DNA sequence: TAGATTGTTAATCGATTAACAATC
DNA sequence: TAGATTGTTAATCGATTAACAATC
């Protein structure tokens, strides 16, 4: 699949899921081919960047023609590893953990949530849309036995690192961290961070960087 | 507050909330001063980058001494606009919208969730931790009358753009978009995106980029 | 074949890091 | 004062954009 062995920059990887989303839309509309120029106008990256990005992984296009929408969709899906299935657990079955557990879209894409864990006795034993909530004491054993791939951390910041350590010890290959703190994981474990409060703070910055008098122009 | 008028790069802005989080931790520990070198070892950016970042906004340090933890915390909070209050509404009171509504930390930081909106008659009229769910028909009027600052979009991708348009028309200054689609807003409205599925896909990529045989080393 | 569009190299731009004079 | 550390300029690095030869 991958043509070159050079390290792919993170900037490129962050764009891949976005390319894929637009390819899904194109496919829905029955569009079979797209040139880098057309794609550029749609997605807002330069045609040059699109071609550069894709050529990190191989020559997916055809000179004089463009890219096959279906073909490119499949290539990018494979590059991202979305042709595989992933077994996940949620640690911390509070509001956010529950929301993620109930969200069925990930499941359809091959990301299976197998179980949730919490320390709160009121939550342990309950089910969330068919997902059992276990006592957090059972986390390591469960992850080992069920060969869980991904741990989703939805606990408070005080216990996030401890949970991460347990997940890594038990053998997960990736951690999706929603806790409002930075955690450290061994280099062989992939880490992806969703920092909601940082995101909200960046929004606040941008709001204040925009002059106020341009608002409510329709009044 | 801001020393220079040059445009601040997005890379810098994304780091500011992180600086602030570490400063909160330092303050908790009773640490009063920190040099860029010490901060570097803690946060993982180079000392040079820390000094460059901060000097975009002003000379907050003191030569030969370093930075005051409390002073820097206040400066960064002010730069981000966290010394102000923000009125927010949630549009889409499904799982994710409910999780955000119930999350009290934002409220403590001055981000007040005033109301939620949905089109589902089963949800309309209910309350989420004291937050009333209104019919989505009432969105524009509510946002105008209550002078809402931020709209949080938690609807499905099909209606995300329509909701964004309504929020912008009604006069919000910022949009926090959780929908799994890109939306367009006028240039005077700040937009911050949380793309959970893109984040999960990037995690999958990184997991597959790591050789498999290094896992379960403790067994 | 001629036209179109890729794949790839070269040029530019911007962000990060290094160096050091200023100064507390 | 001497030492420490900032603020800021210069150098480097990496990512984006432009250009164009290759080729469908």
C-alpha cells in the first residue's frame, strides 16, 4: 500500500480523514472521478497539496484523467487502517463516556465498544445501549483476555495517568484521551488527544480577535 | 494587553491553553516563579519557543529571574478572553449535547450554557441539570433576545449547516462544531471544530504505523 | 495525436530553534 | 557587580506552493 518509507508528517495524517469524508460525499452523489483541481475547490486545500499528500502513499491518480473517487476512497481507508476492526473499552462511564458509548456511528465503522468501566458502584452493573459497565478493578484482566485494541479515557484528570498506565500494561495499542490533562504512554502505544477545554479556550481567543461591531449586522 | 499588532499564528494560539493548564498545576503546587528552561522541561516545548510564543503578546518575564507563575497565568487567561463570561446554547440535545450540558467545568470557567434546543418532541420540555430543552423553532429568537455568544452544534451532519446559518443570523460570535461535517460561517464569526471521527481515524493510522510485535511485552 | 492532469522537483513561505545582546 | 535569564534577531528546518516534465 504505502509506496515510500519516509516518515509521514502529522499535518498530512490529520488531513487524510478529511479527504475521506469528502470522497464519501462525492460517492453518494454518484461522482466517479475528480481532478486535484476540482477537489481543491471542494475541500479548500491547494491542488498541489492534495497531489503531494497523496503521493506520500503512492500514485493513486492517472495523468490526464484525475483520481477515481471509489479507488481513492478505498486507498485512504486502507492507509488509515479503516479496513480493520478495533475492539475498544471506555474507562469512566460518566456523561462523556456514556455519550461515546451510545454513539453508534463508530461501531458501524469497525470501532467496537466492548465494555465500559467505572469506580462508581451506582454505575457498575448497568448497561449503556447493550454495553456492560464493569468495576474498574476488572479493567486489566478484561483488556488482556479480550485483546482490546483501544482504551478510551473519560475519567477525571486526577486518575487519567493511572488509567493510561493500566491500559498500556494490559496491552492496548492505542489510547484516545478525553481527560483534561496530558498523559504519557510508551512509544509503542499510539495516543490521540481530544482536549475539549483547550478547544473552547481557543474559540474564546478567536472571538475576541474579531471586532465586535460587525455582529448583528442584520438588525 | 497585546504588545504587537502582527497576526498571531494558529500554532501559537493552540499552545496557549496548554501553557495555562500547566500554570494552574504549578500554582496548585505553590510554585511562584518559573524560567523558560524549567517550563520547557515540564511542558515539552523548547525554551526558545516558549519565549517566542509569550513575546507575541508582551514581555511577561523578567531578565535574570524568569516568569511569575501567577502573573503569566493571568496574562494568558486574559489573552484567551477567559476573564470574560460567555453565554452559550446547545443545538441538538442527543447524547453528546446532553453530555456537554451536564459537564459543569465549563460553567465554572465562565462558559454558561443557557439553553438547549432540539427538534425531537420527546426531548423538548425536559431539563438537563437545570438546562431547559426548547423546540429548535425558538432558536433564533432565543439567541437574539438573550444575546448568546456561542452556539454549540451537536446535530447530525445533514442539518449542521442550517443550524450554523441560523446561529450566525441570530448573532452569535462563535460556533463550536461537533457535527461530523465541515460548515461555513461568515468571517466575523469564530469557528472551532471538534471532529471526533477524524480524531479516531488518525488514532487508527498511528496504531498501524507502530510494529505489532512490541506489544504485550510484559507477558 | 493533442489535451489534460498527474507525479515530482524546485522555490517559497512560515514556524521552530539557536544565538546573543540587553538587563534585571 | 556577576550570574542568570529574558527579549529579539538570525539561522535552520519543515511544510506548502509553484512549475513543469512525464504520461495517460
